[in-house]
C-alpha cells in the first residue's frame, strides 16, 4: 500500500503533488476503460498514480464514510461561482473503486464543480484502502476545521469501533487524547441536545458543562436557560455543579409525583415557564408545590418570574 498511516498523520500534503495545481495544465480526461500510458511498466504506473489527472466529474462517487454531514448550500454556491471564474485551484484526492473513483479529499470542491457544470476536475489518484478512508477524511476536515463537534464525535466513535484507542485516534488526527475523549462524551447527550451543538445554538463548552449533571431533564432545563438568557459556559458549569450537589444530598421520598394526569400537565407548564424542576405532592384538592432552585441567583430569578407573573 503506497500510503501509510504515518502519511495520514503528517497531513494532506503527503497525498498531494509538491507543485500547486494549475487547472489550465489539465487537458485530457482519464477514463477507467482507457489503457494506462504506462501499462506494463510497474515503476511508471506507480509514478502516474501520484500525478495530477483530469477525471470526469460524473465518474467520482462521494466517500461513504465522509464524517461531514452538513454542507451549506450558500457556501457551495459561492464556491461554484468562484470555480466558474477561476477553475479548481486545488485537486481533489480519489482512489480507484472498481470502474469508478471514490473521493478521499475535497468533497466540497467536487460538489461545487458539479454545480458549476464542469465536466472534469483535477485529481490525484491515491492508493488508500477502505480501512483508511475514514481516517483520511477526518484528517482533512480537522485540518480545515470543517466539522462541528458532533460530527467529529461520530467520526472518532467509528475509529474506536474499529479498535483504535483514544490515544491512537489523537495521534492519527493530530489532537490530544483529552480532546478526543471530550468529543466522545458529547454522544452521551440526547439527540435534541446534539442537534443544538450541530446547529451552533450550544457551544462545545456549554455541552461539556451540561454533561456535569446526569439528569436528562435537568440538562434540557439548563439548555433552555442557555438559549433564553445567553448564559456563559462558566454560568452553566456553576449551575450544573449546584444541581449535582443538591441531587446527591436529596433523599428519595414516596409519593413525590402525582398520578393525576391534569396535575402532571400543570407540572410541565410550570417547568417550561420557570425553567426548573417542579413537583406537586398530593391531589387536586389538597397538596403542595415544590420548586427547585440552585443557588441564590437561581432563587432570585425564579422569585422574579413568580412575582412578575402575578
């Protein structure tokens, strides 16, 4: 295999030709059914594989293990307009896959080239096996900061599922083991909170702070406050710590939740309004309402909401 794992660790430059790509220098497309000009010469064939080629856009398929799941339509259109004017200034990297090619590096350029109406695209054919294509795709996106934290987390999980340790994953993609571990922990969040991280409503710092509390309900309530009040990461860390302390000191009590469906509906309304945990003890005829707060600032906030509501 021509491309080793150490080449992936050094970065994308290990797979690209040393001289920059010049679109006008590529004139003849290479087709899979055409004989290689270096056929019969193993040394010449190996050299030609690393040379810059012009490949039909329609003969290239995306990497099935591409960790990036979101491509901005606006950014792709901007890139397509640039390609129409200036051409593709940096080649994509592909590998042979039967009678077609499979993308390894440069899916945005490939997508934008299709949108721009290009028939061919400059490419480098690299000898990378299927076990390494995920790793290479991660390296590309990490170096260009193209992946959001949840996409990275899923990519690292895929590598871990193949037997790689967190230390090995960090070495391959050029990150500290702790960074890999922090990303993997994000997958412990519920899917709706992961979506908030993907969309940018929550930062990775906010997400890590939410993980300090094990209660999914409390995490959602804190998430609502982050969005509504634009809380800082430090604020959320403090609230999560206080919530964890009170939860550990709290003893479970029988009858803490009402079986009355109408009261449960009221609990949900109050929790949404006050953004904290509410309990109703008793029945619709007689009982008490319990409102949780976490720190003096949280108590002041809830008191203000109750008084303003009245």
